[in-house]
C-alpha cells in the first residue's frame, strides 16, 4: 500500500510545521482523525490539495537546496463527466478510486501524490534518476488500463502534463503546477496522445500557494 513520504499523518503535520494547538485536549485517536481529515482525500485515501501543497513545498525546498531534479505530473481523468452522466456518480467515484490506485502503483512511497480536486491528480517526483518521465507516464497509463480491465462498461485514460525542475528550472510550486496544467490542456486542445511531456527551461515566477 502506498503511503505518504512520512510514516504517519501526525508526523507529516509536524514535519510541515502544522500545529493544532486547540487539539491538545483530544485523545491520540481523535488527533489522528483530525489530521487525516485535514490532509487526506476521504474518497481515495491519497493526500488532498492542502496536504500536497504542504508536503510538496517542503520537497521542493530540499530539491533546490541540494540541486536535484524534480518532476511534477498533473493529470485529469478523460471523460469523467460522461462516466458520471452515463453510469451515475457512484461509478464516477469508483473511477476516481481506480485512478488513485494507478498513481499508487506507479509512483514510489517517497514521491508525493494527491487528488488535487475533482478528477485532477498530481504527483511530485523528487529524484528523476530512478525512472524517466516518459517511462513513468507509460507505467501510469498501463496501470490505469489494468484497473479499467476489471470494468467492462468503459475504459479509463488520463491526460497528463509534466514539467521538470532543475537548477535553472521553475522557481515555485505554484509555477510548476500551472505549467504542468498548461501542458495538459495544450494536449487536450491539440488532441495529442494521452501523455504530453514538456521540459521548461525558461523561468516562470509565481507565489507559493
């Protein structure tokens, strides 16, 4: 089972500097539930947008300091509205859970993955040496296709944008996500193959959000 880059959610919250001072009177179980609610997506079990931004900002800082490459994958589920409209929202939820499962199988425990919102998923890979972006994209599509084999009524596919951060790369997490999102929708607009990879050399500025 894929876990976050931290052994537990409380340690994750502590690592990113989050404090719930008003929760001191709660028991350990209640505190764990509180942190899970704050940083996890209830449906899929991966990090939510808040949890991703906190964990990814920390990883981005480390990558900058050590001069290591970093990849951000931004993806959305093709035809999600049609799945909901045709088979109902419960089946749409199953499609999202299968997508999250494909992300878990594709990326390592040391990577940061999240459901960013709706049918959008994001992954931050902090060490490019283990596997190339193209290989990871192919693996992600294969894992998603394998999950779709279990459901005969429809197929699952993703549109993916990828950007690379290096010593001369993008300066903020906000800019990385925006650039990956831009690549994703450029692919959709041009009706390119499901995986679109772009390495950005120019500097994009934006606030860390």
